[in-house]
């Protein structure tokens, strides 16, 4: 749900204090827990460490991000790929084909051509 237009965008005041009068290149990572704070044009160029519940993920703010929330660029859930027994079999077959390809490539490079006398 979007924020009411009469209220305006929510930008955490402490974040604005942290970046006020600073140069984006000289400032390091600015750690924050304000995932709901919107990105304003003043934040462009800064690197924010947005907390995802466990660690801080570094987010470099660009012009295209203005208007979005900081939390959108710091995922909170780790994707564990789908599959199971069938996926394991496919991965094993792929790994075996890579091993055989590497062995055949190694065999062709070790077999030096006969020298002419």
C-alpha cells in the first residue's frame, strides 16, 4: 500500500542527518535498519548497508532507485533451489560430463606431437 500523497514520502530523518553535507565518494558504508525509508535524490551515489535481519547488504544508490524503498534492494529470504532426487541426479550427470571433458582436454594437451629430426 502506498503512502498518502498529503503525508509525503517517508525518509528517515536520521538517514538525512548521516548524509547531510557529505561527499558520496569519501563516505564509506552507511549502516541502516530503516528498510521502509524511501530513496531521495540526495542519497544518489551513497552506499548504504541495509539490514536484512541477519547482516547488512551493501546497496549503491543510483538515479533509477529514487522513489523506491531501501528494503527492496536487500532481500530477506535466501533462495534454496527447487528439486530433490531428480535435481541431484541431473547435477551429478552434469558434473560427470565436465570431468570427462576436462580429462579429454588434458589428454590432448599432454600428447605432444612427434619431433622431426
